[in-house]
C-alpha cells in the first residue's frame, strides 16, 4: 500500500469513528502460498498492522463478476476454523479490504463465489504484536481479552455497513478523481481503479478506540470532519463532493492547519469554489488564507478631485468578484483564468499549474510577500492620483481604467513597468471602489494565455 492510500483508508475509518492519538504503521503478516485447486487466484495487495489491529487488502481480478464474499480463518493455515460472510460483493477489479482484531496467530484468506467461478486468495498469516495473559484451563489454553471471553475474530454488521458506505463514496471522489483526470473519464483505468471497502473484524470498545487513534497520524480529527461537513466538502451521505477534490486532498495532506484555514476563509465570505480553484492552480488552503490576511484585510482611502468635487478612491476587501479579494485570487492564484481573455500574475515566487497541460510554472519573485505587494499598490495609486494625467480619468466616468506607468510617478520595481487599476463609481456613497488591479508590462510579469494554454512572459 502507498502512504497516500493508507492515509485515505484511515480517513474513512475516522469519518465513521473519530478519535484520539497518533500511531505508526509497521508492516506485518506473511503470505502462505497455495490457493485451492480449481479456483481463480486473488492476489494480496498488502497488510498493515498496528498492535492487534490489522488491515488486509486483496486485488480482485477484473473478470470476477458479482458474487458472495467469505473470509476464511484458520489456526494452522490448512483447516478452516471459522467462516465470516461478507455478503454480496461487486469488486470488478477493485481492491477489497478487511479489518481484523488479531488476538492470537491466525491465517486468513478471501473467497468470492461468483457467477463465473470461484476466486480465492492464498493464506495470509497474522500475529498479534501485543500478547494478552495466557492461563491454563481444563480445556487447554485460554486467552483472556480486556473485556473477558475467548479471543476470536468477531465481525459487527453495523460497523461493516457503515464502512461500506463511506469507502464507496469518499474513495470514489478522492483518488479516482486523479486517475480519471489522467486517463480520461471513459478509460478502463478510470472504471477499474476504485476501492471497495468490505468490512471490519473488531469487537469491543477497546478495539474501536484503537482504530480511532489511527486517524491523528494523518492529521485527521473530529474537528476536521466537522469542518468538512460545515463547509460542504462532505455532504450528508459522507460523500466528498467531487468539485472540491483539491481542497480535500490539501486537508488530508496538511491536517488541522488546512482545515482551520478553510473554516476561516468560508467564515470570512470566501466561497469554497474560489478556494478550490486557487488550490487547483497550485496554492494551499493555508497560503490562500494567510495571503488574504496580508493583502486584503484593511481598506485604503485616497482623495481625487473631480472639477469642484472631491471623491474617495477606495481599495477595500470586497468579494471574490471584485475588490482586493478578487485581485488576490485572480492575479496571484489564477482564479477564473480559464474563462478570461488573459490573466497576468503578480510575481510572488508562486508556482502555478497550467490548467490544460498540468505543467507547474515557477514565477519570478519580486515581492517578499502579500503585505509588500499591498504597500506597493497603495504607493502607486497615491502618487498617480497626485498627477493630473491620472486624476482626470475620474471626471464624469462611472468606470475608470487607470493604467499607471511606474516611470511616470518615479517608482522603480524590478521587472514591473506598468500597473492597471479598475474602479467603479458607487452612486450611493459617491466613492470609486476597486474592481481589480494587476500588472500589465514588465520583464518579470507572466500571464496565462488561454489561446495557447500556457503561462509565459507577457512579452
């Protein structure tokens, strides 16, 4: 199993059973070769184990159509001592994962009886990494569990059902998204690379707590789950909404910080759609949140004379549609750049992903951070409004497009020659409010040119 797969698998568990502290994953289990004669082989994908909780994953062949799954359990790897029915399965080339509470050395194998034959894996040996007290009894060795009673794997149908639902929805939205994007929605790869979670083999509250603890290793907590639900990344059926796959990926990777950043952004009025697009183009949720705090939280006001009147020219936070917030999302992280004629970027040293090619483009770094960029814009506008050439643009116009040459106002900024501001007159307040601002010309100004599908220097 890849680390990412394990991370998503654990997330599925935590969404069902939110929990406690961090643990690590050592490999465990030894495959015993030899399937039953006449059965098609099912190959083992991997075994993950922490303490006595083990996850065994099998790769089911694509020609295995719908059938009934059974987990066979043996104490010696030869005779079957217990059978656990998994119900009707539709694996069709997917992975099948089963969770075990291992209290004593056992062997397990998966059997699927389908309409076109019997499919069977080899035995897999599982051993507990924590031994429980062993005392002699009149009937031989007895292993005492935490809650008392014999130690044998037990399946709980209610938990099995819950994980089937979560596994089939979250994995489809999260990992298959990348496969389908790479190979196309109609490809064989897209159709077959789905994970099918079948069930769990645990009993008692102690084992549930152990499974719950696995989540924090990957930064997935109950708080994160609540934020994902609150912001609409996960819907009522615990399904990751497909259009927010990049946000989900970022939160699964960066944990609490990313989730809290998303919560702050949504609370501040930034839509999840806007955040998703920024993350899709190379940002992290945390970077978007911190950038907005430095660039767009405070307003700036300037005075421009229009004949005998004075008007305020305002750089305010605004929304993702206009104002500083829009300027940041659009011209730092490429929000809506796929639908625009051209999008120029402020050179912040950021890495932008080209929508069509997937190529990552490293932009030059002229500004130290978003705060420095904002201070630069304030200075440019203030100096420009002191010159009649630029101040006259505001007379009698509802929309003002102000393209400022830095040379004209005595400002030098490496790689940037000119900047454009766009304002609209608010008739009610009689203020000119910012719609957007972006660089126009300069050796370090890059732009996304949709007719080419590439990001390159503007000149």
